C-alpha cells in the first residue's frame, strides 16, 4: 500500500490524453479526456451524460510524445460529478477487465 495523503492503495498517474469511450451493449461512442489513471481505475472529463454502474469500454489513444501508451479496458462508472450543469462531467471508473490493444 502506498502511504499517501489521500490514503489510496494505488498511486494515480496524472495524464491528459484523448480517449474513445463505448457504451456496453450499444453502438454509441463518444470522446473524453482522461485526467488520471491508476492500477484499479481512471477518471475522465466528457460532455456525455452517464449513470453510475454503467459499463463502458475505454480506449486511451497513445500520446505523440510516446509517454502515454495505448490502453484498452472495460470499466464501470462509480461516480459522476457535474462540473458545468448539463454540459461537462468528471467521471470516475473502476477497471473491470484489461482488453488487448489492437
């Protein structure tokens, strides 16, 4: 366990990368901006309204600098914060399963 101020089991890595998010069981996709990533979850910003416990697939696009590698996972929404009412949301997700990157 990492001894940090926020008492998390895993350190969050701050990133700023585009992601494509797919809603499980639907052909609907949207873009998001991933803000942090840890071994068990991630957080992104989006204008797309979601619900708690909603299953999603997230693909993080590799950065141009080569620092951010491609990443693909099935996730579940665990919290949503409305940043700008009905326009912008911060979404926290737990990673359910890592997916192969194609």
